C-alpha cells in the first residue's frame, strides 16, 4: 500500500471516530458502486439528516488546505455517488454534503476541521 493510501484510510477512520464522538451514526464507510465512491455516510442524529462526508487528509497545509482539493469535478463525483446511494437504499431523509479536513504530520495531534454543508450540488 502506498503512503498516500494509508494516510487517506487512516484519515477516514479518524473522521468516523470524530463523527461518532459528535453524535453521528455511521451508516457506511468507503461505500462503492461501480466507479462511484463515498468516504463516509452518516446520520446526524440531532437533525435527522443523512450526511455524505468527503474526507481529505494531508500531512501539511503548505500546498493548500485539504478541503481545497474538493474541486468542481470532485463535487460532481460525490453528488453522483450520493444520488446512487439514495436510490439504492431508498433514502427518505433530508441530506447534505460535509467535508472533514485533516492535517496529520505524524508528530502532533491531527487537526480535524468539520465543514457542515460544505457545498451544494452544482448545477450543470
């Protein structure tokens, strides 16, 4: 396994633990259907919303913050994956898209930032 893959997988585990500690119920981790993938699918118990969470992990923010990597193309991929998930499981809840940004240099406690309603489905 590559170092980037391991960092990403570890970040997704940290994000899932963070969400659980903040009152979320994890429904799926690394959900896949064909070429579509969602990092985390959670239920925000407080609001009842289903939350599609994109997790971005970096060792440093020197070349930009992790959340800056979620560009238009990535958003469209997440939206298509969320649509497939909603249809497959016949989800009948309000939904939203969050980003969890993690900077983990391996020496200090990882810095986790949770962006609720980080983006809305782009038009077009």
